[in-house]
C-alpha cells in the first residue's frame, strides 16, 4: 500500500517478538514465549488490546513488591497496556539461591522480575537507585537516594510510557513497612502532579520528552487494621496514631484510606485456563532468590482494594463514588484517543471508529482453529491506522497534539503487526550455528549446541530460520520480502549474506538465510549500563543516559524478517540465540553475548592482612573466551616495595579454558591502611584487567557482572588463636569462609553427612552460616548433635537466622519472632554491656571503635527474648528504637559455649571492615581463650 510506513520507537529490550503485550515492534530476547502468548490464545489477547487504549503504570520499590494479580487482570484480561516501574533491583536483599550479593544479586533479581513480568504481561522499567538495605523511615530514603533523584527517574518513566492511570502498592506512610516502600508510594502520588508540568525537570523536555499528566492515581489499601492502639509501624515494631499523608491533596488525615475500587483478581479467564492471581503467582514463583514467591492460590473469589488519591475526570455519582475499575470516567475505546487533541477532531474520531470496527469484525469472526481467516480484516485495520497517522501528521493540530495522538497510533500499529503475525503463523528463529574447521555448515530442523558467546574480531554464522504456517491458508497475498541482521550500539557489525537454502522459489514458505558475521575489533562486552564504585553508594552511575529506566542494554545482535500481506508489511525479529545443554535442565536457549577476549577474575576484591604478616595469598584466574588458543603472561601491579611470588606467570589456554594461580604477596612496611593491587594479563597486543562473572543460575537470561581485577588489601591489627580447626555450615551463601582464610584459618564446609555422622569434636568451633536453618533441613535434623558437641566442650556460633524460626535450636530458648528487630543505621553506636568479658579481651581487645566504618546495617533478626542462661554482651538501637540487646548472646552449656550473633558481620567482610574481622577472630578463638570459663 502506498504511503504505509511502519514506525519503530525505542523500547525496552524486554519487549517481546509477537506477544499480546508488546507496544512496539522489537526483537524478542527469548527463544520461545509463554504458551499463553502463542498461537490462538495469544491472538485472542492481542484482539483485546487492539480494542482499547487503556494504560496503567504501577510504581513499587523492589522486585516482588508488585500486585501481579491486578496487572495480569488489566493486561491479559482487559487488554490494557501495563508497566511496572521498580525503583531498585533488590541489591540489598537476601539470596536464597546462591552466594551473590549486592550488585550481582541486583542482576539476578532484575532477570527474575523480567520472567515474572511475562506472566502478568507487563513492561518493566527501573530507576537508578539501589537497595541499600532495610530502611526504617522515609526520611532516611530521601537522605540516601536524594528525593529529586528518585522523582527525576519516576517523572521520566511516566513521560516515556504515558499511562492513563498510575497505581502503587504503597501509600507513602508508615504502614508501608519501611522507607523504600514509602518512597515508592510518595513518588506515585507526586508524579501525578509533576509529570505534566514542563517546568519540572525541563532538561527532559529539551531532550525530546513531552509533559504527560496521568488522569488518575491509586494506591492499594494498607496492609493493616486500625485498632484502639492506632496502627502498627512494621519498620519500628511500634504503634503509632492513625495518620496518613495525601501527597496529591497535600494534607494529613486521621482516618484510613477508603476502598474506592475492588480489583477481582480471583476471576477465572478461559483463555488462560486459570484466574489472574493464579497466573501471577506462577510468575512470582520465578523470583527464586526470594524463596520463590507466595503459596499457589486455589480457585475462588479474591479481590484487592485500592484508594483513589487523585483524578482529572468526573467521579462516579452512584454508590458513594465507588468505581467498577481504574478507568471509570475515562473513554478507553479507540475513539477516546481523540480526546488527546483539541480543535476540529471530527476526522480523528471518525477514523478511530472505523479502525475499531475492523477490530470488532475480526474479533467476531475469530476462530481458534482458523486464525488466518481474520487476517484480511486485520490488514484493513492496519492500513487505516497508518493512513490516519499520516493524516494526523499533515493536519493543523498542534505539535503536542500530533505527538500525543501519534504515540497511541504507533502502539496500535505495533499491535496490528503482532496480530497479523499471530494470525498468519509467522515465525523467525535467529540462531548461531556450529561450524567445523572448514567453516562448513549443516542444517536440519534440530537446533544444535553452540558456543554461548563471541569476542571482538570473531567471525561466525547466523541462521535465520523463517516459517509461515498461514502461507497457504489465507486468501490474501503473503510473501517474504526481506530478511536482515541488526546490531545494537556502536560500532556496527559487519554482515555478509551466505546463501538461502530452502528459500529459492517464490512459493517458499520455510527455509533459512545464512549470514556470515564479523564482530568489530572494538566491540564492547555485553554488560550493564549502570554501575557504582561500591555498595556504599546508594545509586548507580549511568553510562548511557538514553538507557535510563530500561532493565538492561539491548543484546548485541538480532535477526529480522519482513513479510507483506495484502500490501501491509509485517516485521518480526528475534535476538540471536545460542543453545547449550545444562545437566538437569536440558537444552537452554540464551541470547548471544559479547565477552572480552580474556577475563581476569579475582576470588575476592578486598580483604585484610594481619599486621606483621610476612605474606598473604591472592588467587587470580584468567579465562580465554576466544575460539582460538591464547598465550600470554599474568602479573600483579603492586604498591611500592611489595613483591609477588611468582612475579609473573605465563599461560597457554585452549578455547573456553581457564587457569587459576595463587600468588604469594610479600608486603613491605604494612600499616593499618588500605593498599590497591591490580591483576593484569597480557596477550598479543592486548592488556586485560577486567573480570567477568556470570551470576544467577540456569534458566535466567545471561547477564554478567563486570568489575576491575583490583584488590584492596587492608592492614589490620588482628590476631587469632594458633592451630584452630573450624567447621562451617553454609546457609544461603556468604563470604565468611573467605574471611576466615584471610585470618589464616581454613574452614571445613560441613556436609549433610558430616552433620549426621562425622566426629565434630575435631573442631575448635563450628560456625552456622546466615539463614542456614531456613534452607538446610540436614542442619535442623542434626541440631541435637551440634548441642551435644557444645555440651562436650565445643563452641557453636550461630549467625543471624530468618525471623519466625518455628522452634528453639539453642541449648536454652531464645526468640526470633516474625517481627524481629533490625538495626539498620550502620553508624549507630554500639555499647559493650560487659566490656571485661573474655570474648572482648582476647586475642584482640574489642572496643566500641571496632563497630566503626561498617556498611549497610548493624544487624538483622535481633533476639527478642532469651533464657536467663544467656548473657547479652552489647546494646544498640536506631534513633527512636528500643535498646536492642539481642544482637550478641552467649551461654555456657556443659563444657562449651553457644553464641547467637545477629550483627551483620558477613556484610562487612567483602568491604574489608577491620572491626568485623577482629570480632570474628575473637569468636572463633573462644575455645582457646585462657579466660573462657571465667566471668568478669
């Protein structure tokens, strides 16, 4: 059709290939979408979306805060365009799956949330702030993040996404649970007032964004009940008067928010085959690092209430202002798009009604057994939409009106593109293919195993497999017009077409197009666009401002095919995929990534060196990601006067091979300060000093945590008892074993078999890792053996455990209730209640100064009560908090000692905080303490 131009606005790399919830034509990062998004079911949902321009954005603080049932109902049930803006990536949380923490954990939780979003059918956005740990107050969140920094990112996201309705799970008050939640609730209401004002963050307007005023804003009713005591502040575990701040009206209220709308998340959807909350919980279960979400719900009524904080439309007159849905009072039909324009808009309204009639006709005639039957009607709707877009651009409407209407019409064009691809069964698979030494390729209908990455200057072949199930079933004229590869970012990649087996006739409906690809010599690795120098900085630095709010930078390479049907172009694309087999999972498709030729990794990036030490080890590994062998040398750049043994080493690495060396460092003039070391690999003309760590577990999209191969060695005055033998019971993962090694003690990681039958008396002390009782059933089963070990003279040190432990595991009772206290301000002074206690005297004299310079928090899950046999040794509290004495408890039991330590020692070790190492040294040395049996 003459004049038909498909518009491709910038979108998140999450936007899927042909899924009902995509809002722009983009290459899918997934080899396969959910079953609900394929074939007849997918088309049925796309038809819903074509029939409305309803849109909604939810704003929350962390991954898993979202109301997935509501989003699933709005997106998949009602056809609304939905998005989530999640302020943080959950960096400060716990990791139930592996040992990664901080920024590496943020990458895992980002990918888990992207998986969950597929179930609710939602686009994902982020701000730049990082989860710095539990925050009790909104004021602390403002101080750490910067209120304007958060609002800048939230306003930008709303101006980009342009939702009709903004919602939040949180209200911005103390009932939200803690400061991060409050900040997200505050931001959701503030953006309702701010995003439409061009004087707010005018640089965004200068950069091309336009003001946008959502028509309504809601927040979920608080998770609490008002009682005669008032309302409960879960962050401080205190009761407070009933008092809520409304950020839209900017006033306080002494009554709880009212329920203005009930969202029936328990409704059954016949297309999905389950209720909306059931499908959402399946998505929540993908967030495995957070223990896999909530319990699966059974079928039945389930509704969630929301309060309306602001509205620019007339409120319902009946039923006291209660609404039937978020969009009451908003014309969300296609004709409602005309409300975005002013003046003579009769042509716009008439054309929109005509487009809607095509959608309604297609919907009425839709047969799941013959989806191609409605393709001609969908093509007419697409043509009329493009024609209207051309009319709008040529009209006398204002520039703002043109842009506002065009934004919605471009979304409709993308949805028509999706619907046509689904109706006609169009597919494209972009795959790296294996090659032998002669570069020969052999094609079949099997996707063979391949390498998962490429490096700069590498050449490889991509197979673009194109099929059309509907080619011979439609009455229209469908043909493949072109295929191509596209690289993201700069510099562009080089492509050479290398044949088209099976696509050699005009009637071909299935075949392959081969492309020979050359990666530029200066191609950048596939890495996050956000980074920070350390977890002490509570926000990320952004390498490319254009990517702000996106989950990740796009993957480097995508394959595309364009068809033409009745004169309408249809484009589908897929990020180029790799395939490898993972034991226990089978074949896994993953997007192709770019890696450096060589990666230099350190097992740790900071640690302590006891003063007086003549040497300490540093383990360095070099991995070759090239398809060819790599030869080179590895050396360390050291402080002046320091030496390494060996001074350098050579390596000869086969493809995908790695070598690990432990270098002995001899410090000179070691003092109580920090020293920087750098590992450097040289190969050919290149110098490499960056590590690459793949984080997460099989099943997540690959993303990598890159960090410089630098090590900060801190000289510390710390001693340990000689000849210690330690056992360590690893919980969900921490770096305590590495910290022990730095103190010169090599712990033995106790297995289930060890706990059940090994001779525990061989150990001077046994440490229990964080949250071990929550995920080590073998520990719970053999806890009696631990207590027997203590009774016979051993020392057990239990680091913080999850709150709400169902029973006492100590020799005497102590309580870790579900509302267990946290002390979140790492600068809170710590008082030693028994400063002369042997624990504080030997082999290091511990004072309150040893609690200086800590990061992120003081501690988690302080004991609330304890038996009289325990002696509390410390006291600490956040401002306004009751004094907490349950952070370090010690009890003699038989001949031994039992300790519960809630202080966040494990968070201090990766940052080489001296006092934490000194405290750890005294804990593990208790068995040899000459005064261990004496009371001060």
